[in-house]
């Protein structure tokens, strides 16, 4: 069992829908990252969270340290949001990192 | 443009070949990383370099040999690989090693071992 679990693993949505991707972790972490990977492989860092909530454009990320849970929300989804979203938990620098397997999102026009 | 480049983008090699993957960043970052991404598996951190010194080696087989000649360049030397080593190899850099630092990823090298 992976120490970082994501759900769902696959998600299909209609354009304009509100989307939520979940990340739960079973180890103590001091920071959590959300990454976006487009077809072809390139990865972009979206958020770093250690507490609370962050917002960037249509993307919102939250973390609940007590419940060991983070969510990534996408408002007014668009086909260009189609990608794999990966969360990673860090404890003590980048050396100690555990990745989720990713959530594959497809937004249909 | 992420500022991190990788070459080649695709590589096919036999099990007896020797090849090298190259990563280059001109972002002024001090830390560089190699990751392996296999199908249906989470990303795996292979090596971490900080200020050209290796600071992490996550039990990676010796057939993978990293080299960091300066803070802008990182290599992954490959020899006598196995078919299960076929994967996407990603390089990344960050200003420092702190987990709050944003990582910038290269586009990856798709490696196929025959």
C-alpha cells in the first residue's frame, strides 16, 4: 500500500464542471505538493501546501493536517485542464518524498 | 518553456549498450534531481544533487550512474540495463533542497530497453 493515496484514479468531466481530486497520506509530512503532468510527460508544479488553502486562477488546493488529507479543486473546468494530477508528500527536504500514483483527468467539450 | 532541458527525448537501447541522458538548467538553481516514472507506478526519486554533491541515492542499481559536473548540468549514465528499466526519466531542479522550494521539471527522456 502506497503511503500517499489519490482518488479517483480516473475522472471524466464535462466542460464547466467543478472537479475535486483527493490525496490522503499515512505518514507525517511537513509539505505537500500538487503537480500537473500533460500528455508527453512534462510536469508543472501547481502548489506547495503546509497548511490551509491556496488559490491560483481556477485552481484551489486545501490541506487538513489533522486528517492527513488534501484536495485539489478545479472550477469551471476546461479541456486544457486534461492531464494527470499528482500529489507528493515531503518530510525533511526533497530527499524524503512519496508520490501518489496520479489522477488522470479528461475534460470533454 | 520550463528552463530545464533534457536530451535525448527518446532513446532505444539494447541491454549491452552504454548511453547517457543529459539535463541542463539555466535557472541558477542549486539542486538537481533524477526521477523514474514507470507505467502505472508512482514517480520514484533516484538521485539528488545539491551544489554538485550527491545527497541522496535511493537504492538505485549500480547500472545507473549519475554525474553532476557543475550546477547547470546533470547526467545519467546507463549501462547493461534491463527491459524493466524502460520508463520515462525526468530531470528537475529547484533553488534549494527545502521542500517548500518549487521544482522545475524537464520534458523527460522516454527510454526503451530491448
